[in-house]
């Protein structure tokens, strides 16, 4: 699962080795088995939190507890829920991915609106890469026409149709890794729902530039991934 996510991992054979290897800031997350020799997961977690309390890092590591016992006692489970995440085995790759994604430090403000290809990579892990390539190709073939339709609907004040068109593109933009573009379509959607022509115009002012940038980046991703061999 970690290989599929593109995560880099360092392994420890027991809780004591995990504590010895830990340094504040040297990892984003720890997958902590609750039942281990030397120190179990709960004892190792307590030791790591003690190190952090002494070193006072800017960001505490996220500890994701893994247990085969879904009925782990509340006294021991509470620290997991308060300081990280508790997963009962078996767990899905989606559950693990979401827990790891929450551990990644938030992007700097200037990075927050940029293309995030990890969203497409995650789709490729869940589906066949060829299917995702086809999805992206179909989207690019239709994208320019759908943007033209957005402008046309605005020009004739067809607010319900504009709301639906923006809603669809909002979801696809987020799915393909363009958060800022998705927010722009959300602004158009909300303004159209309110039949507020001024707000729609304001949201449309920056749309074409963002669409052009997203199109170029998506085409680059498509070219790179069409060249990859099938898994």
C-alpha cells in the first residue's frame, strides 16, 4: 500500500527500535502496531510523545495505531484517538491513504492553489492507469467547449443551467488535482444559485487564465502517463 502511495518508509522491528530511531521532524507519520515485543505500540507512543514534549518541535508526528483487536480497551484506545488515528485490521487502502494524507504538512500559501498530481496518482492506484488516462483525455477534449458553455450561459443569464455546469466542473477540477480552479467553479456555482450577475462576472474574470494553466498541466501529465508501460 505504501509503495502504491509513493510514500517513503523506514521500518522498525519492535517498539523499542521505533523509539530509538525517532527524531522530531524526521517523519510525517508513524504506523504503530499495538502489539509488539520490547515495547508495545502504546508504550512506544508514550515514549515518542515524551521526546516531543522535551524537544518541542513545531509539528508533532501523527501516530496511526494499527490493531487486530477491534475491542481494544477504551483506556488504551483514547490516547490513539486523541493523538492520532486508530485502525482495526483489516483496513482498506483508502482508509490508510486518508490517514496519511492528514499527516502531511499543509502546503505554503503560494503552493496551495497549484496542480496536485497526487490526486491523479491516487486514482491510478484505485483504477487502472489506462482508464485514468482515458478519463483525462476525454475531459481535455470536452473542456474548452464546456468553458465556452459557461460563458454563453452567463451571457444569457441562464442561472440554473450555469449553476449545474459549474457544479460539474467543480468536482472534476478537484478530482484531477486543481483546488484553486475548483474553488473558482464553486464561486460561479454559488453566484449563479443566487442569480447574482455581478458575483458571476467577478468569478469569471480569472477563469480563463486558470483554465489555460490547468489545461497545459493536464496535457503534460497525460503525455507522461501515456508513455508509461501498463502495470
